[in-house]
């Protein structure tokens, strides 16, 4: 897997917030461009099809579900669109989009979504017992780490977007 090169014109957060080069908020966000570049780099790495352990479709489903739980419709739409560009399973997409992973049969994706819900809504429930359910569902230890990193990144991404949107609304 190669290190992604930061292309400011493809910055997902700028696109979702509607920031344009020259806007005051865009300029403010890019004063420390290494933070924007690192954020986009994390996105590019976490959603790289070559990342092993968790399929790209599973990662996108987890992201969609986390956004849906947070009520972030625009970010959920972004991940839904990425999923729809793949040969995604309709039942899996419906479960992630509706917020009801229990609709799915026992298995990897259901375990990932239930873990996502625990970490995002009741972090205290993301304990050893919750983590141990993941390998029982066929998820390797490195994939558990990657899943946890993905959930943490989505939480960060949600907050950055919400903060920028609030700043943008306050400026108008």
C-alpha cells in the first residue's frame, strides 16, 4: 500500500462542508495544512481497497452505520454513495442504513455493526467482552484493531464536519 498524496481538491471534509479555496473558513482550516492532509490521508488509508482484514464494503457499511447513528445525513450519504458504486449486498446495506444490524444473520458484519454501536453510543460497553465477540465472528486481531481505528476516525470526521458547519452557519 503506497502513501497517498494529499490533493486539496479531493479533500472530503472540504467537499462535504462546501468549503472553497479563498473562503475564510477554508483558509482557516488550511492554516495548518498538515492536519487537513493527515485527516484526508487517514480517510484514504482506511478506505483503500488494498487494506487487508476488513473488506472495503464492510468498512463502508461500518462508516454508514456510524454516521446514521450520529444523525449525520450528509456524511452518511457520502458513504452510501461509495457503497452503491460497489457490488454491495442489499440486505447488508439496508441493515446499516436502517440502524438495525440485528436484521442480519450472525456473522462478521453483524458483529462489526453491533461493536460500532457500542463504541459510538455507549463506549463503556466497548469492553473486553464486546471485543471478544469479534474474533468469535471470524474477525482477526489485526482486523479488530483496524475496525477500532475506523470507528475512531469516523467519530473524529463527524466532529470536524459538525464544527466546521457550525462555524460556517455562524459566519452567515
